[in-house]
C-alpha cells in the first residue's frame, strides 16, 4: 500500500472516532439538562467533553507515516580476476602467467606470449614448462600459499636464464584462488658476470706470462749466464719484448677503462674521415712494408664528415687496418673504402684477402681477450683487446661494426656511422 493511502486511512479512522465521542458528549449534556441541571452547566459539560475528546485523539499532532525498515538488497560480488587483472598484466613487462589452484592457466600477458609462445587458457602449466624444479615450486606454493622463487635456464631456442617467482594473489572479490607466476630474464647479467670473471682471469694470465718470463731470464743472467755476454744479449732482447708486451696490455686496459667512463657522452665535433684514413695509412706504412702488404685507399672527392673524436677514430682505424695487414697478410693487399652515399650512412670498410674467419668465431670477436687463434695472436703481438676497444669507441660514436667473412676469401670490417 502506498504512503498516501495509508495517511488517508488514518485520518478517516480518527474522524469516525471523533464524531462518536462528540455524539456521546452531546448525549451526556442532554441527559444532564433533562435531569434538571441548568442550561449553562449542560453547555460547560459539553465543552469539557469536546476538549477531552480532542486531547484523547491528539488531533493537534501531525500524522506521520510509520518508518518502514527494508532489508538491504544483497550485493553480488564482482569477479575481480577479469578485466582488472587483464589490464594489470598488459602493463607488466615481465612474462607473467595467472594460475588457478589446480595449476591450470587462467591468463597470460603479451610478454609471456612473446617469450614462451601462446598457451591456451585451461591447459596445465606443465604443457609449457617441463622443468621439475619449476613444477615442484608451483605445487609447493599452491599447497602452502607461500611465495617461492628459483633460477631456471631455457636452452631453446637460445640459452636464457630466468628468476622464476610464484606468489598467491589475494584479491577481494575473486571467485577463486589465483597465483602469479613471473619470469625475470637475467641472461644479460649472467653474461656480464661471466665476462667480468673471464676478464680478470685473462688479464691476470696475460700479465703473469711475461712476468714469469722476465723473472726466469733475470735469474738465468744472475746464475748460469752471468759470464756469457752472448746469452745476456739474447735474453735482454727477449726481456725487452716481454716488457713491451706488458706495456701494450696495460695501455689497452687503461684505454678500455677511460672509454667506459665516458661511454654515455656522444662526441659533438665534426671530423673529416678522409685525412684521418690517410694519416692511419701513413703511420702503418712501415708495418705494411715489413709484412709485404699494400694498403690501398678508395676515397671520394671532398670531405666526408661525421660527429666524432678524431683521436679515438684514429685508434679505431689503426686497429682495424693493422689487423687486416697482420691476419690478411697472405692476400698481400688491404683495401680501404670510404663511402658517403647521398641520403645514406657514412661507411668505412677495411677488406683483406686472407684466410677468413670461421663463422662461429665472428659473433665473439669484440669480446675482451677473445682470440680466434691464441698462437697467431701472440706471435703477432696482439693483446686480445683491440676489437673490444674498437667496439667501445664506436658505441660512444653511435656507430656499428659489421663483420663479413668467408673462409679462403677474406674478411671485411665495416664501420657504419
């Protein structure tokens, strides 16, 4: 029943009750008059009866609608594991999977699809990850509701190392218990750690070898060769060669250190490459003559300018052309091309016609102390740091080093600015 009809019902009921009391008051007053009472007394008695009726019924009070208490409507819980989780997953750069308590996939983000391939929702996580350590970790977290993490390696399609972490998702309103399985790629960190360890080991070895040689010759000259001038002369020449080797190694290590400190600062001066290449050829002319190698320049007319540091670019091309002369000595010729195409990138290519480099060695040529042949490198007085220095300088110059090589055809090193 509506509020208006309820109010009218109250008013009608009070009106009917009031008329009944008025009739009763009138009858009382009439009876008093008939029994011999004065008319004034009967009128007063009627008035008092009316006042009593009014007070009895409370007509001076407003009619109010009784308060109706309604039970609160039940609130249906929303499934929080829907659009909200999808939006959050899409913003995460790490590969992430959302699992149910049965270790079945509920959702994955784009990064997970890119890293591991698309996995259909509803499949058990073991359909993609068969590593016992990963599956055991998932089972343990589902059973205990405690976060876990392990280090996991993937061999295919390439070797990758991940920190795999799983933790329960406590989401108010979710219809089921969910778990977040994430993969943090630490392959680059592991590679850097390995390179650092290799660098320390290689640097120690490279310094230890000539030092051991020097110490041995000094002891010999102090002992058995003390009275042998010819032996002393021969030993002194070897000692000088070893000292020069250590000096070159220390110089290269210092160069690498300086380059790493300013790797983030790009050069801001214009350098003409034509005179730089000419200067490098002239400075290497004695070495090329000793090796019976001809250095031929192919440069365009006019200037070929790039943003750079002249001294560092000289160091780059000295390393590359010297290597071409030493390791491509069999070809007898080293060609240097400077190209400046209209609307294209400036390139400098150093081409030798030697034995070439096996394909498996090419990706690692710029690693510190990496050598295709240790014997050849040391016989040619290499420190194993030349191409690493080249790479660091070119990185600072925002340039690239491109290597092409074929066995028995030669090698081409191209610097692209």
